[in-house]
C-alpha cells in the first residue's frame, strides 16, 4: 500500500500552510485588539484535509494513469 515516506508530505505541507494562514489572520486581527487562538483548529483541519487527500489518491478515477509520473511527484 503506502510506505511511511509517502504518507508524510501531505500532512506536513498542510500543517505548515494552515498554521501560516492562522498566524497571518492573528496578526491582522491583532491590529484591532482582537486575540485569536486557533492553532488546535488549524492542526486538526490540516490532518483532516491530509487524510482526504490520501484517500482520494486511492480512488481509481483520480489516479487514472498510475504508470505516468505526476508533475508534483519529483520522480523522473
């Protein structure tokens, strides 16, 4: 099925991306004196989206050409 090496990139990428979004939103709201703490929500959301991405990769109509390299794979 999948090795651990294949499972790590989506959650790590989404975790970083979601935290950047939360951090930038907190900085924008800080100008108006509003305190926001949504790090737990960003973490849970990142892991949920990563799970959906990994499950969608298993669907046959998503991965129609498994023998062809994907552009974002980095495999040549």
